[in-house]
C-alpha cells in the first residue's frame, strides 16, 4: 500500500516541548498529503514521540511502545516508529529489546521521518505547526537543549547543548500561531533565561518578550522554565511595563539546602534564591511564583528535608510541585547511587506537599475579592471552567464560573474572585469580551 494512503497516528508523551515537536511533524505530514488520524484503532502507522526524563516517564513510553507493537503483531498496525528523547538515550537498548519497532528517530530528525515515509521535509514550513492544544493557547519553544550542568538531569544528553532559536524565527512562528487564533502564548525551553547567549553573545529574553508583547492579537504571554542561577533581572522591567506579560513565573529551584544544591550543581545557594525571590516580588507585586522540587536526592538528609520545609513555609510559593529523585544513567549524580528507598521518597514528597496545601489555601483565599482576567477553557456541569493569569494550563489551578450567556471557550473575561480552595478558585464575570 502507498504510504500516503495509510493513516498515521502520532502519540505524544512527556512535556510541552514534545508537543511542539509533534505539532511540527503533523504539519509536515499534512503538507505532504499524508492521511492522519487521532485514533490508534484507525491507524496503519503509529509514530510515538517519547519522553526519557525520569523513570515514570520512561515506563510510560515503553508501555506505549509495547502496546503499539502488540497491535502490530495482531495485524492492527503495519508499522511502529519511535522518536524523541527515549531514542536519544536508549536507541541501542530499544533495538535489542523491542526488535518489532520499524524505525527510530531522534528529537530533531523530522526530515528523516518524512524521507522514510516517502515524503519530503518542506523547509519553507519552518515554524508552521498544527496546533493540538485548545485554539486559544499554544506553546512557543524559543530554544533547544541546555548548557546547565545539573547533576541529576539527563536533558543535555538527550537534547544536546543550548541552541537559541533566532528572534526572527520566533516572531514568524508566533504570527503563524496568531493567524490560527492563538491568544495566549506560553514561552518554553529547557532554560528560557539563557536565551540569546549562544548566538547574540548576551541574554536576549527581555527584548524577545518585549517583541512578543507588541503582537496586538495576543492577550497573554506566559514565561516558563526560568533558571534561577544568573537570572536576568532585566526581564522584570518587561513584566512591570507590559500588562500582556502574565503576573506568573515558573522557576524550578529543586531544593533549598545548600549541601544538596551544591551536589546538584545548581550554581546557587538558599540565600541567593531567597534574595532573588524577594527582588521578583518587590518588582512585580501580585506575581504568582511556581516552582518544582526534587526530594530523595542521594545525599539528602532528614535535616535537609526540614530545611526545605522551613524554606517553603518562609517563601510561600503560589504553586509548587514535587518530584521524587530518579537515578539517571550517565548523569553526574549517577555515581552517588540511589540509597533512599522509594517509600521514604514518597513520604518526603507528601510531607512537603502537605505544607504546600496549607500555603496554597492561604494564597488563594488572599485573592478573594480581587478582580482579574480569566480565559474560558471549557464548559462543565452547566458552568464555565477557566484559568486566571496566575495559572498555567494542566499544572495549576482552575477557576469555576457560573454559566453566562454569550461566553464561549477561548473568551477572555474580567472576573471577581469570590471563593477559593487549596487548588481551585471561584469567580463571577464582570464584563464579557466584545
């Protein structure tokens, strides 16, 4: 059968950066006249975009591959292609253990995928994507790879060194997204604060954000994955001067105990982190700070956990997530072993999250009575569900709003916060977008 007559299903696992890669592949396939389907049971070819970040993500990727291979063995699929981060790290192992996989492709090998299928990569479509998120928001990946030496992290092994996407290319991609109806742009990269150093000789995130904010069709610009060490404080002026920049910052700190931070090779101390957070909050009042932590790192002691807990109580992050340590092959920390039992890691995670639950409730209740902007994400149980500028999709709070005539998914509305729980807000609409 001609490959173009066969239906292709793309399965995307992992983070938003993988989502962007899959969207670019989808667009290339469409422009090569391939047939695509959202359903695996309708597909002849499955392309699985994998994640290899931590154990849980790797297990999910392998399970998804095995499920597709089983469908192939029973005649329900003709071919199984595997791409992405898991291939970058474990291609040889996958070839040996799952020989039923037809082809392997790294994270940046879209041209090879097209060629293998009998198509041709169209370079004139660079930046063109078939958006898979709800029509009103999308991710913009401003760089690839990472130069930070974090001991626990395998991302540089999978994605390579930091490579800035030129400003012109970012802006072109943004305009393509705006033409599709995107109103909220979520800026991502392995380390967004490093943007520009490799090709411009200086950090250019502030000027990039300013350029993005000049796009009149955009309502919101949200910044994710800001690395705290050598944080470019000049971006705070952009937050202060431009209302399109969501009062929101995702800044993974990973830990607060200095001996753990040193072993993690984070390039920052607890005191410096606290000073940075103070600077951010002073410059941008009402900003919602989100962070992620790792517990169960090999040299983490009970005293370190108590220090981390006190740090969380003192700093009071608006949004916080916790991962348990995952020992990763070929990372600097691999040689430290994995001495802390999983049960203890989970106990530490739950301990920190219990502290955060109280903080989250306090933070959310402090916003009762405030007026803010919200985007409507969906309808549910006769009402509206949205997000405020203080919340990113999928990982943060939602806001529940009574049904209002004429308000649709994707609308931006002004609301008053009326009630709150630990992880949800409740609001009423003031005025509807015209």
